[in-house]
């Protein structure tokens, strides 16, 4: 499914025109390559109220499936993007920023310093990315495939889809078990047919064994007599 997305660059210097925004265009390129339509882009200052208002507009008015922010996730007093995000979402998706931080930690021990957040408002997924182009691309690459699957669930009967997938997995597992059982049973029959026939008659005390070199009869009568005959 083709989803519409927005990319919001959060930067005081970028908003004032003092720094060229490179992370926003880089994120847009990755989204478009993955099949998304980037229908909205803007640059905002590091002002919590403005960020909240823009996130709400993207979700409630523009009805966009995905909103990615870049910038404002660090330790600076002006870095308020996570707080603005958490203020407007209805459900957190903590696994997304956790996965991004894990990916960053594979590159630098400073990856743990990211305060990025993510969550759902209505049918819009909002994800914070770092402000630097390189870090934003690395973080998005780590979760882009999972985000697509998450949106598929968000725009369909997600729980039912997962249940159906689980049901199909169980059916496949049972089919493999049955195939293994039939194969094992066939091998047992083949082995007995090669070695000879075994018959047990518990009702009269007889035990017959047919082999390639003749028949052996063992009879245990009610009087305790034991007879042995070779055919």
C-alpha cells in the first residue's frame, strides 16, 4: 500500500535560514525510494507549542499515515521534540526508538544519548529522528521495513491479521508433523516387510513368526505345554 508521509525538520538555525537543511531532503529520498509519497515538508523552530500544533495538523487534518521529525532529540535545553511528540500521541511505540538506539550503538557509544520518541495518534505514526543527516539516515534505515509493516497493521484489522498469520503457521506446523508421522510409519512397514512378517495370536496362546527361512510356531497351551515347530 502506498502511504502519504510528512517530514518536519526541527531546527532554530534551519528555520532562520542560518543552516542548510540536509537531513530533511535525505529522509524524503529514503521514503520515496521505499514507495511513500512525501506530501508535506516544513522547517520549524525548536518551540514545543509549534511542534505540537504541526504534529496534530498532520495527523488530524492532513490525515497522513507517517510523520517523521528530524532534530531536537538531544540534551540541549532547546531540544524539545520528544516532549512535544509525547504530548500529542495516544499510544507509544517504544520499540521503534529502542531499535534506532540499538542501531546507533553499533556505530558509536553515544547512540544511547538520543531521546527520540515514537507513537500513534489516530491512524498516524509519528517517529522522531536525529538532526544530523548521517544519524537520521542510519536510524531510519534500521526501522523503515518495520514501520511499513506497522502501518499495514494500523490501516487494517491488525490483530486479526496477526491471528491469521499465527493460525497459518500452526496449520503448517501440524502438516509437517503429519508428513513426518506418515513417512516414519511407511519406513516401519517397509522394514518389517523386508525382515519378515510378525503375527501374534493372543486369543489362543500362539505366536507365529514368518521369516525368510521358514515358519516358527510357539504354542503355549492352557496346560502350560510349550510346543515348538519349524515349518
